[in-house]
């Protein structure tokens, strides 16, 4: 089971934040097929938010084919976003951590590291599509 | 969809002062709505008219199609109301308050009231005046919910609460919404908390309704435009310009889009709920400042409550 959190200052609509958090959990393998999402009532009790917001988020995930509601039981994962890449993620995360450490050692701060990563990532994407 | 609350040209005058003027607004059933506006805008007057505590000077108010003053026996059991500063009989114990509620209300749900008090760890033998502010607010809310209302009206329920008590209060409220699907209208000038609990917005200012609608729809249609210095007239012929400000080189507009927004050089930004509310409220100030002296004076009188 996952737990949601809301950032009131992100400017992202609350329902979209819930959708993104489920997708993130699916990508990272925190949620797998047949896992249950928290019930609407549980999310409302935890975050003190409007139930329609939760319903809207779950409907959106359902529309994308990621989850399905089973009457009287709740909402369950139908499809994961992790795919075959999940197995490699741990290794990749370790080498990325090593890279971040060496960036810090070279004197870069957090923002510079992020900027460097993003610009390199964007360049690599361009080459990939070229 | 049926409406929980509907007002038609509702007006209330105290002496020479209009507290509410030509207020026509519809709140669909099942919504959690926030009523926002500055102090003295007429929020409390609108709520008091809705529960029948006040008689309209002109116009009409309907709760589920019924008049709260002409048909109180049918209307009042379906209404819950927590007044500003959540007043309780301070000398009564929580248990006394529950007894009072049970004896006065035909639809009273005693089991629900007691279960909620227990969940909130509120001691039944404690006098209401000895409870913390947050607990008093919770007790007032539980009493209103135990009436099993179809429409719950809350006047500034969050104003005197600290952030934690506020969150707990909203949690109890939202839990009741899930359970019973009741309609809620709460007045507030704290916008941050409303974004997560409300799905409907009513902006009241200077005794007039400025905006009413579904919050997502409101957010979808309101944008901030930033571009090189120019007149807003071309844009204003299609869209509603709520606020405009100019520097020598730059123009910033706050608009309600009445169709697709386009135009060379405009950078379109999303607006937060707080931005939108503030734009509407400051629009009033500008209009008042720009009004001719005679009209300004008169309007000034109307605004004072």
C-alpha cells in the first residue's frame, strides 16, 4: 500500500499530484499488478481533502488503463510502468549515486548538479532522436 | 443537478446600509463550497439569510427548493449551521450538549455523535468552556453533523484555529462528506486550506457576488498574461480583464478567458486559487477608487456594514 502526500504550493492540481504519485510508484515498482490503492475514505482521512479529488484521480488512472475498480472491494493495479527496466534500476541508481558524490567532491552544489544532469539528459535525448 | 441552495436577487439592508445586494447564486447539491471575501463583504449575512435567522429585505432564498422562514419545519431539520467562533453553552458538559442535541433535533444520530467524540478523544464529562479552542470547534462541528443535515453551513470555521487543529477539523468534515454526501458551504478568508477541500468557489465582495463556479473550471479559465507594453482593449473585447497593470515596457493582465487565448508576445501563466481570489478582490478596490467622487461616496456607504 502506498501513502499519498500533497504539496499545497506546487501549483499542480491536487488530483494530478495523486495521479503522478501513483505513476511514480508504478515506475519504481512500489506498486505491482493486483496491489490495492488506498480507499477514497483512507485518502480523505489521511490528507483531509475533498473526496471528489480522489475519485477524479482514480478515474483518470482507470482511463489510462493503469488501475481498475472492483465493485465493493476497491481500486487495484492492472498494469505497471516499471517493465523490464526494473531489474536494472538498482545498479543504475548505485552508479548515479557514485556520480553525484564525485560531483559534490568536485565542488558543485545541488542546483549545479541538477542543471548539469538536465542539460546532458536533454542533449542525449536529441542525439537519440536524431 | 438539483441545487442545495439557491438565492435570487437576495438583498439585505440594515438601516441605510446594504449588507448584501442582488445576490443570485446557486450551489449544486453534493458540493463542498467556499464562500470567500474580505471582512464586511456580506458572507455572514448570506449565511444567516440561508438558515432563516434573518429576513431578506428583497429577493428570495431556497434550501432544497424550500424557504427556510416560510417552511421552517421542513427546512431546518435538513440544515446544519455553525456560527462564527463556534459558540457552545460553556457551562454545559459535552454530555449535556449531546443530550440537548438529542432532545431538540428529530434526525439526531446519537451513536454517530458519541463515536466521533470518542475518536477525537474529547472527554464527555468536561465542560465545554474548559476544552481547547480546537476541541470546541470540533464539538460544534460534531453537534452539527449529528443533526444529519443535508446542507451544512459554517461561518469562518477555521479562523481561530491553529494549523494542526485546522487540519483535524477539515479531516472530520471531509470524512462526513464521504460518508453522507452532504453539501457544505463554508466561509473563510484563509484560501490555502480551501484548495484541498473545496470544489466550488463563491467570491463575495462589497455586498455583491463576483464569481461562482466549479473550482477546476475557474482555474482552467483564469490566466495571467505577461507581454510587451500594450493596451488591453483588443483582448478585452473577447475576454474579461480582471486586473491590468503596466510598466513602461511591460503589461500584465489577469483575465478570465471566454475562449482560446492567443496573441503574439503574450506569455500565458497559470493562476493559483489565491491569485484568482485576490485579483477579484482588488478589482473592487480599483473600481471604487476610479469611481467619480459622488458615486464613490455613496458606494462607500454601501460597503460599510
